[in-house]
C-alpha cells in the first residue's frame, strides 16, 4: 500500500479529533469524512503510524463490525484499545463487539455548545429567594467570627460569620418550605447566590445542590466546573468535587474524560478536583484505583501543597480498606512522594 501523504494523514487526524468521548466511528466512516472514500485501510495505516506524543483519540475508531481490528503480536494494543474505550463508557458485547447503533458517532448531530444563557436566568422569584436566604443567614451572623473566617480562608469575599452547622440547618429549613423547587429553579438560584460576593450565600448554594443532588444530571457538570474555577478555596472546591462531581461521574462513566482534562488543567484547583472526584467510591473499597494511580503519577512531583494534600487524603482513605494497595504504591514511588503526601497516606498503615 502506498504510504499516505502528509495531507491525507492530517485530514484523517482532523476527523478523528472530532469524535467525542463515549462514541466510536468506523475506519470507512473516517475515510469518507476525510474525503478519502473507500480507503478504510489507509485510515488504519495512518492510525497505526501515529507519531508518539500526538494527542489523538485513536481508540474511538473500530472496524465495520464494531470490533477492535487485530494488529498481530501479543495483543497488547488490542487490550489497550478496548480498555480506553471502556473507560469512556463504551460497552463491549459478546464477541468483543460494540453496538454501533448505540455508540456510533453521527457527525451531523452536534451537542449545542453550553453558553451562559443556558443557565436559567434569574427571575423575580429567584431574587426573592436569594433575599430570603440572605435574611436568614444575616440573622445568624457574628462579626467577630466573620473576621476570623475571612482571615482563615484568605478570601476577598464578604463574610457574615455564620457557623457551618447553623448555616446547614437554616438552608435545610428554607428548602423544606420550598418543596416545589425544581431542577431549573434550583440551578437558577445557585447561580444567583454565587453572583453575590458573600461567602455564606455561596456556601448556601452548595448546600442546596448537595441536598438536591439526585436531581442533578451529567450536563450540570458544566455548571460545577464553572463553580470550581471561581472557588479559589478548598472550602468550596472539596465540597463540589467530592460530593457533587464525584457522584455524577460515578453515575455516568463517560464523564471521566472530563477528569482526564482537569488533571492537566492550569488551575491547581481543577487538578485537585480530578483527584477528589474519585474519593467516595475508593473510600468504600471500590472505585477506579488505576485511574487514581495514573493521575497521581502525573502530579507527584508538584510543589503545590493542595495537590500533595489531596494525594495523601485519597491514599489515606484507600488504606482503610485496602492497605496493601497503598503500601505498594508508596514502595514503588520511593523518593517521589512528598512528606505531606506520605504522612497522610501512612496514617492507617500502622
């Protein structure tokens, strides 16, 4: 077979990059979209010869039967191919076949880009609700506590000085009085609360989301990512990543591709969130340990305290049920694990 030209290869790469996580295309489909109809084998050759380091989701391309094409050798690449797709939520049926009707990519169906207008606009009712919650919380505030909390969190926000237990009780009581608050109204209210530069109002928004988290959907991860980027403190980041993002990711494994992006994000709060979103199932003795290990290997050399602390936190929780995993992890990375991480990780190792 004639070696594909650089132009043809770039056209193939461009098509493959468009395939979203959790979807697959066939070699023939990619060839047609790249303007190379009938050249499915050429697509296969280009993907086999992809240069190392090229960011390309090659695993999302299968043969016309919906299976991984044999590549010879020991079968390691075929196993990796399937593993990467399964991590994105693609299910292999009998005979290693993927249902193309279910997981096949339709390039003519594009998810609408999320814009700010997708967040429910604040209505007069929303503004009334914000004022109700603020009135409740201001009555519980303490100026001295407010000054101390502001200094502790090193925040530019205003503080009312409401103790966390009191805030939770007040928000819970308010929510009981508004049983008709649906998902759209909830998201609009949280958005409005976060537009106010007041710590307790933002904390109240997170309490509302936690109380109604079963109403949240995968698409609400966009809102949660926005809140993470605006947080600037572990006080919000940890609550969002562990108790809101984590359960949504666990319910929809296709969204783990979002964590793959976060762990490389320039914001260390997003990198921390990628780790902590894995925490709850790992704490139960379940969860995606291999994914955590991959993320940890990317972050072990970081100097940022909050990354080192998060690594140790997750390892500590895993050690409670599976200490042998943590011991092996630490032994294999002797000299790479920071003191902060190691101290946290070894608390339950005895």
